[in-house]
C-alpha cells in the first residue's frame, strides 16, 4: 500500500512538472512562434521535463526559426532534431557516470557539442575523464567550439580529454579555441594545431605544470670607474 502511495505521489509530481513546463513554454513563445510550433514545443517540452532534459534549447530554436522567417515545417524539424540531440547527450552522460546523473546544464552542453558534430560516444569519453561535472560541462562546450572551428571531432575530443585529465582550470579550457586559432594563423591546419596542443596537455598531465621560475636574478653591479 505504501509503495502504491509513493507511486501515485511520483506520478502527480511528474504531471505537475509537465504542466508547469507547458505553461512556461506558452508564455515565452507567445507572439514569437506560430501556434503549431508552440504546441509542438509544449509536447516536446513536457517529454523533456519528464526525462530530465533542458527545455530552453527547444524554445530558443523555435524563436530563432521564427525570427529568421523559416517555414513552420522546417522549424518543427529543427526543434525535433534539438530534442533528439539532447536525448543522445543525456544517454551518453548517464552511461558514463550512472551514480551522478547529469543536470540540465551539462546535458545542454552535450547537445551543443553534438550539434557541432560530436557523437554520443565522444560525449561519454569526455564524461569519463574523472573531472567534476562543472569541468566536463566546460569541456563539452569547448569541444563543440573546436569542432565548429574546423577541428575533426576525434582530434577535438582528444585535446579536451587530455586537458581535462591534466586538471586544467575552466579558464584554461576556455582559452583553447583562442590558442588553436593562433596556431592556425601561423600556418597549421585545425587538426595539426589541435594535435600539437593535445601533446602539450598530455605532457603536462604526466609531468605536472612547469616549475615557477622564481624572481629574476639581480643584475651584476656595474664595474667601478677607473681611477683617474
């Protein structure tokens, strides 16, 4: 009997979450999307909320399509694709760490990476680096950005994985796209630049950061002037 009561409470909570999600979506899309798109996003948003997926990417994609004057059928296709990418990211993240379910921010970062060309197994590989969820979230965003800059997904994942395993701080991770562009400006291809940065990150992971150089030595005293 107690189990039945808990099950009923769980179902009520899910229904309340889905209703709140629908109301939020309707309010945010009011005047910014066609009625059929609003209905679609509400349906997908309810499903997303029940599965622990973020709904903001769905809403933003609908708003973006409407702002660009894209036909409703194409907007609908794009919104469904975003949902599928988020679901793929969530499944990959959960398979990598079943004892620490990903939050919606981490799933959204995984969805972004998949949009840029990464696959579910790439997302799982980054999640298995053993770093905290906040660091993995930044890593997913950076990996997606690197792929958008022309780095093949495999090289992007290798670079970000090496950086995560090396314990790089979020600020250092966020600096990777800029460092990559600097190498490209010197004549390297995106893949070559990523491979070079990955080797450096792997070396740092093995040996640790370079020692602090310490204060510069004092300059030598100038020679005494000759006696007249």
